[in-house]
C-alpha cells in the first residue's frame, strides 16, 4: 500500500473537538490581535500624556518663576515701614499679570500688602530663626478680591520675616483644558489638587482611572497627573485603529469559515471512511514484483484503493494518513488481507517456487499481537499455494523499539512472516532499526531509483544503501523502476527483485488474475 508522508496532526481528536476549533482558533487570534493593538494604543496614549505633562509643567514653572522673582525682590523691603514700601509692592504685583498681590510677613503675620489683607489666609508654618530662603507653595480657595478663584500662595522667608505672593490659577486652568482636551489634567500640591475647572479638592477624592500618568516639576514642589478613563481609551482605540480592528474581524471570520470547511471535510472523510469500511468500498490492487534477471513475476505488493460510491476513486494520499492516525488502518489492513487471501485461494494456479505477497503495516500494528493473528489467518487461507507473506514496515511514524515491539516481530517471524523496511532512507529508520529489529529485507524508495542516471553522481547514495543491505545479508527490493537503464544498473548491483511501471502498473483483482494465469502459463513453457 502506497501511503502519504503527510498525516493530519488533528486526526486523533474527536469530531466534536475538531469542530470546536473553527471557533476557538479564529477567536484566539482575534483576541490576541486586540490585546496587541490595545497595548500599542495604551503606549501611544501614555506617550502623548507624557508630552502633555511636560508642556504643562514648563508653562506652570514659568509662572512660578515670575512669582519667585517677585518674591526675591520683595525680600529686600523687609523691616521697613509698610507706608514706605506699599507703593513698591503694588508696582511689583503689576509687573507680572498672574501675580495678584505681594505681602510682607513678620512672625507669621502679614503686616503689609498691596490689597486689603485676608484675615483667614493661612500661611505655611515657618520656624523662627530659619535663615534659609527656600520656596514653598500651597493652594488656597480664593482671596478677599478673588473669593471664588483658586490661587497659589508662594512663601519665601528670611529669618522671622518673609514674603508671600498670590498667583492666579485661571491661566493654568486654561492650559490644562487645552492639553487635556481628551483627558483630565490635574495639578497636585500637598494634599489638594486643582481640576481643569479651577476647583480645589482633596487628593483623597481623586478617582483612579484606567490609565494614570504622573510628572513632577524639577523646580517646585508640585506634580501633574493625567487620567484617561476606560471610555476615553476605547474611544481613542476605535478612532485610531478602528479600520485595523474591522480588518482583523473580517480576517477572523474568513479564517473561521475556512477552518470550518476544512474540518467539515476532514471529519466528513473520516466518517465516510468508517462507513466505507463497513460497506467494503476498499479494494486491493496488485503490483507485480519481478525477478528482473529472469523476467518473471516472483511476488506482488498490495496497494489500497478506495472506490467511493459518489466521489469515485479517492487518492490513498487522502485517506491513508487519516487511517493511520485514527487507528482505522488496523481494520483496513485486515479487510485488504482477507480480500487478497480469497483471491489467491480461488485462483487455480500453484507455483513451483514461493510467491511472496507484501502488505504494508504501520507503527500502530506493533502495539499488540493482533497483527500476528491476522497473518496466521491469512497464511491458513492460502495454505498449499506456496505463499510467503511479507510485511513492509512504513517509516513515516517513529517506531518505539521496546519489549512489546520486539515480541510482536519475533512472533511474526516464528510463523514464517518476513519483515522489511518500506521506502528505506526516507523516514525515521536508521541503523538502530536494522540492528535491533532483525529485518529481512529493504525496499529502495522510488526517489532513490530516480537518481540512477547515466551521468548522475547522486547514484552513489543508491550504491551505499545497496552495499549496506548486502553486507547485513538483507535482500533488496527496488520500486519505481521505469527505465531499462535503471533495471540494468540494479542488476549490475545484484538487485534482482524490482517493481515499477517498466514491468506493470498496479492491477485490480480481475486484471491481476489474468496476469497471474498468463505468467503461470508462460513459466510452464
């Protein structure tokens, strides 16, 4: 039986599980793609938020720099009577549009300012005797002149005296609204934060949004936080990557339909194959194996053909891999062997020499002694016909050489069955197979025979395989012989047993019986 090298990976799964794959695989691919796109979108939003924070901090630092410069200038007026310096304070407060007032402080009490003093104005605590002029800032919810507008109060101290400048936050709010059109930008000082609406609230009231990005000023004790809601994130995701998501959805649907159709066809073939076995739709074909030296037939190889009632002849490359992987190869082999036994038994031809009949088996046949019983039954059915049964072990699946495998092979050889390696050199087999499994013969694959050309150097590979087999006292059978020069080259290498289109194509039962009888009559002459 000539079998395909490619066996479906999923053939061992049940039909029910197979059909789930047309949903699971495309869905997983779609979800993974969305996760990747989401990660890219999140990274882009964070990078954009970082840029917004950098721009806003730069703007606020400029405002605070102006206020800090005004405070430094006001520190030179400390200790002088308020009446002497109040006009200078008013001039300072109008130099910069966002500096509303400038106040002088003594012992944590404001004693001079450019506007009526705000009695409830809270000052940042200051330790008397501290000569440092470090800058400190705080939020305050309005002043006497601007009761409903949040302000920032900047304090600078020199000993027991100091200066406070009050900074308007309206322009900060404008800037926050400009850079935070799609997101929420907040300025945080201490335990309060300023919202884009210009309102103050405790930091404990901040809501943790889906994405949060924070940046700190390197000059002043405040930070900015940009919050991006889940709704905003998905809206931006669809706006930016909507076409990509739509494309992925279409690809997933198409993939799902393709997988579904493929699985449907696959499971359909498996189901139909099971029905075909019950209806005996599989037929044994016979390809003669020749003694090329004497030009006579010495055996046959059994090939499987599936005569489907509606689809016609189904290629072995389609159904054999499924049969191997699903385990249906065992009943298929049994059915073919019974067909062959019946044909040979009722053919009124008795060979003077032994006729060998080769049947392919796979690794699954060596898992138990069932194949031994099948071969014993076959030999009993053709008893008296001088038949030698050959089992050609295919190499496409790795065979685990263990006690069970060796026991099966030993039992087969005890009842007279000969064991060979089919298509040697094209699959898993190696020297370990030859040394441990007591192999009787090797079959050269047609791809090696094709290397035999009049001027080809690749035929060295053929020579090596033939020499190896002969040194191990194994018989060699060459398949795929199509040209006279191939036949002659193999004969020169003492490869007597050959098969291929040069001698005969695979024959159905009726044609083989005629060929069988004609060959017998020819040999009697």
